[in-house]
C-alpha cells in the first residue's frame, strides 16, 4: 500500500451545518466556472432546489478521509490514483447508509465514478445511466468543504505545490438523515 487512510467524523444538526457552512451563491459561481458545469449528472444545475432537499433532514454526518502517502515527494498527477480507492469506499458506504437509514449522501467532487470520462449522457439530453449511484458533492450543494474539514474535523485541506502532492489528501462527504444516530463503518 502506498498510503495510510484515516477516517474522521462529526455529527451535527443539519440546519446548523447549513447555516454555518453553506454559501450557495458563492459556490454556484465556482461551479459555473467549471468546465463540467451542466455536463455531468453529479454537477449543477439541478432540476430541484438543493436547499429544499436539505431542509428535509434533521442531522448530518460529515466524513473525511485523510490520505497520507507513505513516501514524500510524490508527483501531484498521482493524486487520483491514491484518492480513487478511498472514493470508491466512501461512495459504496454512503449508498449503503442511504439504504439502511434513508437520507441523502453528498459525495466527493470530481468526475463520476460510474461512466468512462467524457461519456456522461447529460450533454446529449439523455437520462443518467446510474441514477441510483451518482451523488453530487457537498461543494455542488454550496458547502465550504475547506471550512468543514478544518473547523469540524481539525483537518486543514492542503494543496500541492510545484507539481508535488501535499503531505496528505482529503476526501470530505456528508450524509443527511433523520435518524438519532447514523454510524460510519467505512
């Protein structure tokens, strides 16, 4: 294994999380500037109001995985190779939680895991091939993931420099639900 993965969680009232960490207008502008805007079923614009969807839930479980490469000086272009297995694990567990608890998961930003790059049906006006699996990210719903990771979980998000990977990578996901407690068994 080329990395060590550690999971961190925080649970709080969904309304508190929305009030403290969601800035829909600011992040909508970031999304509109992205080349995937409107080109992936995991990206905005959505055919529903994310705020209305979130208002249905009482609690949110935030999950972050800190991925630490076991060797320093790795090229930044290798980051996705380390992130992908953890992202697959996150998304699989989040979908299991949806089935077990009800609720709605918001996963990691980036390209869809389920269709080969460039083959999403959205640009062609066709329905998603994997609607039971594709989930938007917290960012796509207007959440500040950097503040979420640092303030709720004590993990500042680091960025690569000079073509090199940072000391660690971070995945952040959320699970909105109405249960007393939803347990992450990543």
